């Protein structure tokens, strides 16, 4: 074991790992929040199994939470960990490869008995050797379980409840390693356990004892110092997950647009938190229907849009598949509708808790008939707020369904969020009744400039009309199967979606303005791509990033940007869906691809390696 | 008196159902019932799924939404939840409602959302040109069952009661008076009202309900139930229903010492649905088929409960606007 050193770092990655019942998500969240309070940039990513409670101590039950703290801009939760907290051998085994060679591993040594090792499928009694950990890796065995028991021996709690507090001992210990004031942690605990004073008292005692334990074994431990972030613009900040930010984006848009918010949804991992968050907001008049299935989720939303609400449905890939036919109805009936797909690994049930970008082509094309709609994708957890808000604006102003392609990485992950002001957000002017209208209203009466149909809803006097999934006469709005009329309507619906491009921002490029290589990404990979591009720029490499949030329609300057660069590489967490889409939109460009379909985000190192190779070619 | 006539609920569209189709009669009943109930056409929305009957919204002078197969129930649920002030009628057929839309049907009934659900039951798929439906009798021969079906049909009342339905009524397409009567009752009932309309498909299943629909024998083979009235039927109004042990039995007034006093009185408001179920499941030749409002009980409606809960939470919460919501965040200055 090395002697005590203080390591100053710009960025440090910590991974908390244990059984899915060990409270690692809470520990990680608390630690992230109190680091953010101290002025660090943060980016977090929970990585949990689909089993709710797999057998204790087994490899299948390991749940993790990774956070990256930085004094500079932090774009990702980091690749490899500087510090791993492993509550048992299984957690150690699953995460050992993800620790830097010079990293620190804190283990609960009480949980490394022979039976524990067997459960984690270790063959020998020395797991550290068996895993081939580098000699420079520092192992800190802490008797977490027994110390927690000792700490709470006067509390008269049963053994199970006592052991449930051991994550707080770990938190206290980590607070010491990172020179975090334990009072801040206590403050968070006070909020969390407001209504459970006994549990609060126990947790506070354990967290303080964990911190003190760190101090007492001071001599043998490396500690870290990360300065305050100086990059971050001044203002009020909080830490927000992508799913919560999405829900709040809808709420903000509803208020800005003067609409009531409706969500029809069926529970599905990893999107359910959006339903939870909106179900909480009855105080803001949000109506949520937990529907009988995915189809009813979108169909109730379509009904609410028909009634005049800002209507949304939230789901993940398999649910989007079930909603396809109803999406067609929303396109045909020209209803404003926001569909949130928090993408996960597919196909079929696939990898329900893991992240992927494999629903892009489904979102763009997965319907019968010529069925264009708007597709947008957020870049960061807090950016989910802006994208959700934009999706609502586009849906309401253009009378079209909009699909938001979020993903498990963004939805479950969190990042710093500078609190917005509603007054500063872009105005939303929903389609409404025509101002002056003397004809007979029908579902095809539209503003010819942008092809947006006027929105009359049940209850509007004198605007009774019939709408539906059958083709309509372009002028009269009545049923029509006339050949030329159908083609006119197909074109009109496409033109309406294309016209959205007139009211979205131009695509920007970050990084070296004279780059030889343009990296193209979209959606949730922004953090990793930007980190890789920044790192290469710092090393003097000429690389730039065009990261897309508007997928369909694309920003109007897309072709111009792409054609400017000698080399282009499209990076995405699928087998090349955006690349193939771009080939159809901006032709005669040689698109290199970097693809990964492992249910995991990119790592910055694999990206820089790829870009370096491309630059050398 | 309502200020409306049936005409106020008609659109200018040419009605395209086959001549002789039962749908013509049912839409007339609906429009008459709407006029009688008196909700303005612009406060009325008619939502349908797919099938012959689901074309109905196009012929209405109200707001209308022709959705997709089986999903009218879910669209109507969203509409009514979003705006409880709109009177919503859902038009559906035996295939739309009980096959592809079966799940939505039982859930709208379970939620007791205030919809008037008109189930057009002609025991056949008409729009796809003649396949058996979930209500076709076992052994029914159709294009998709050339040797007869081998499966038991649904009886809609069982699904409705199984889903804890609060309103169930039935009428024959050819019986305009009872049709209008049950539809008015359905519209006035707060909650999910299921009206099973037995109608004829003149092309693919002509005469499916012939045993009960023929004018000469109809009074003997059906009984129109009315709340608070004796369960008496028959051409001579001399037949009635009594309980025999745990079962219903047909008796003749004046025979075996039976008087009118012995005949059961219909209680559509009874919370327990056991007798309603027995009445709804009666079938020939031994028993008359029950028409009229079989069950009509009061219960909390979904959309009202949703609105009430919102008001309750609003009253207690400090969060009134999005900015208030932001103020609930644990924040720090950077």
C-alpha cells in the first residue's frame, strides 16, 4: 500500500458498485450533489441490472453508479474509474476492468469471505490476484459491515436495518477521500429522510463515523483534490436526470403555450421515470393516464390532442413499435403530439436497462404509407429539457407528431443544469382557429405558407368537422380516394414537416474550425464525442464535431457543412443508421463510420483512437 | 324540451352503408337520442374505430373522429379525460370492440369513464367481406370458417359486468323506440354506458337476429326491461319472469295461480349485478332475450376523479407555476 499522497486532478471518476439492494444509486447521487454544491462540474451514469433483486452477491445483481467530477467542463461520466467502491466480490469482479491502473479500490472486506467469493465465481481465495489487478492499483480494505454494526450498536435496530446503512459508511469514507465536508451530506440526508427521524439519525451517525474512519487511517490513503469549476457560467444550478428534465420540458412548454399537459403512458424501462415525474405534478394540472397498454398510451394522447391539450406519450423501443399505427393516425389526422422514446438495447426485449441509438430508423420510417414526422434528439441529460420544450413547440406550431429520441444513458444519467427562466424561453404559438374564416370548416383548412392546418377542437362553436385516418379531399376535407388528390395530400404532409426547418436553428460545428476531420454524431453521444474532440484539439489535432439535435428535418445548412470537410466520420451506438440516413439526405459524400452496439456508451479513448487513425489515413 | 332535432346532428355527407343495413336504423336512433338529450352538436364528439359501423362519425353534424381499428375506446378516453365538458359517443362493432379492441373495452368499462359506447353487434366482419367475429355463434359458417367455427363466442354483457360495468342496455336495430330510449338513458348515465345494438348485416349475415327481430313474434321472444316496472312481456302481456330457486323462469299470469304481484320488478339500480347478469344472458327458445336498460348504477366516474384529485393537490401545493417548480430544486450558485 502506498503512503499518503494528495493527488490534484482536473477530473476524477468514481464508481460505486454493489448489490442492487445496497443503495449504490443513492450513495452516488448524494456524493454527486454535494460535489456539485462545492463547485464541481458533474456527469453521472447509473448502470443497473434488469433484475430487481438478483440473488445477493452474484454477478447478475451488480448495480453501479458512476460520476465524473471536474474543475473544467465535464461532458461524460468518464471511461475508467479513479476510485471504485466495491461492496462485495461480485461488484469487484464486474468492475475491475473499468478501473484505471493507478486507481484506488475500496472494498467491504467483511464481504470477502469464502462463500462470498464463490457466489462471485472466484476460483481462488485471492480475488485481487485472480483479477490480475495492476500492482499500482491501491486496494483499501474497509470493514464496512462490522464498522457499521459497531457504529449503530446503541440504536436498538435489527441486523438487516443496520446493514442497510453501510452504504452511508462508504459515503462518509469517500467524502474523506475527496475532502468533502460531511455536513453537506448530512444536509441532503435531512431532506431525504425528513419523515423518518430514526432512519435519519442512524444514517447521519454512520456517515460521520465513515468520515472519521477515513481520518483515522489517514496515513495509508491517497486523497484527491479537485478545484472548483471555472468554466461554468454563473448562476443557480441543480443536478437533473434526463428523464426528469424531459418531463419538466413538457411542463414548461405547456405553461408557455397556455395549454394543459396530458401524458398517456404505459410503464417501460428506461422511460417510466417520465410518467412518475408527471404523475407527481397534479399541482400544475398535469393529467396522466397510466394506460392499459402502449397503444392506449398513444391513443389516449391523440384523444387529448384532439381535445386541444399539449399531449405526449412516453416509451422505449418496443413500445414505439406498438405505437406505429397510431403514429400514422396522428400524421394523417395532423395532430400535435410528442412521443418520447428513451432508447434501450434491442431488438425485441433486448437489453432493457442498457443504452443504444438503434431506434433511429424506426422513428424515421417505421410506419405504413408515406408517413413523415419530426424527429429530434437531446445531447445531454439537462439538454433533455430544451429538446422536450422544442418538441412541444414544433408539435403545437406545426400540427405534427414529434418523436424525441432520448436514451437510457441520458434518461438515467444526470448533469448540472442551470435553472432556466420561463420568460426567457422561446415563445410558443400553437396553431389555433383561423382568424377570419367564412367557409365551412374542415380538417384540411390550412395556412398555405407552412401547410399547418388550423386547430379546431370539440367545444369550438361552429367548427364541427370530421377527422380520421382515411384520406381526405385536400379542399373539402371529406373522404376521398381520388388518385391525384392522394398524391397531393402525401406531398402536403411532407411539405408541412419540411417547413419545420424554417424555424429551427442552423447546425453548428464545435472544435477546430480548420479541421481535416468532421465528426458527426447525434443525440446522447454528445458528451463522449465532445470530450474526444476537445482532447484531440488540445493535442493539436484538427478535428471538429457536428452534433445533431434536429434529425428530421435536418437543419438547412447540413449539406453545406458536411461537404466542407475532407473527411467525415459518423459515430453512433448502432450499426450505422444515421450514416445511412445522411447518405440519402446529403449524397455523394464518403461517410466513414464508427459504430458500437454493446449496450454501453462510447469511451473517449476508443473515439480518439479512431479519429487519430482516420487522420493518419 | 330540447332545442334540437335529429337533423341538427346530421352531416351533409352521403351515407354509404348497404341498403337495408342495420346501421341506417341505428344512426337514426343515435341522432334522435342526441336531439332528445339536447347537448349542442359542437359540445358533442363521436369517436369510432374501424369497421362498417365506425364510418358513422362522417355522417354526424357533430365533432367526429374516425380512428384506427380497436382504438376508438382509448382515443375517446383521452378526449374525455382532457375535456370532461364534451359529451363523447364511441361507435364500435363486434370485431372492433371485442377482438382487436377487447383490452381497451374492458378497461374503459373498468375505469367507468363517462362515454356512451354503442356496440354494433351483427356477429360478422362486414367491411372485410364476411369473416366470423368474436360474437358469431359456435359452428358459424363464413369465408374464414368454411367448415364452421370451433370457438365459443363472447357475450358482451359478461365482459361488461366482468369489468364491473355500471351501465348495460340492449336494443334491436328495428326497434326504434327502444333504441332511442336506451341511448337517451346511456347519455344520461354518468360513467361508461354500454349499449349493445343487435343489428342485421343484410349482405354477409342476413337474419342473424331473425329469431327475435321478426315483428310478429318479437313481443313473445324479447322482454323490454324498465327500471321499477314488472318484468312482463308477450303479445298479450301475460308472460312474466319469476325466480325459481337461483334461476329465472317464465310464467304465465293467470295460470297456476300466478298473479302480476308474483312477477319480478326490474331494479336496474341494484349494486349487485347477479340478477342483471342473469337477465342479460337469457336466450331462446325457453327464455326471452332482454332488451332495454338492464343495469344503470351510479358510481364515481374516471374523468371526475382525475379532475377532483388535481384540485385537491392544487389546493395543498405551493407549486402553482413552472417557476415554483424550479424553486423546489436543491440548488447552488456557481
